[in-house]
C-alpha cells in the first residue's frame, strides 16, 4: 500500500487553509474600520501567511505525485 495521499484527500486538506485565509481576510476588513485594532490585524495577516504556506505545501505534494 502506498503512503501517497490521493487527489480527493489533497483537495480536502487544501480547503482548510483556504477557508482560514478567507476568514482572516474578512476579519481584517472588519478590523480595519475600528481604531486601535492594529495588533489584531497583524495577527490575522500572520495567520493568512501561515495558511498560505500550508496550502502551498499541499499543492507542491500534488505536483510531485506520480
């Protein structure tokens, strides 16, 4: 049996970081209209970067499958 994840699993796994990116982008939009929310905006931006890297790793796995 192979250790390689199948396409359906990779697509499913990619949805989590993509949903995380979308959620934090919406949060940044809301927070940007509130004074004094710079720290929360920075944290959400950091979370977007982290989720983007996770999604990129999943896509790289997809590309390297035979």
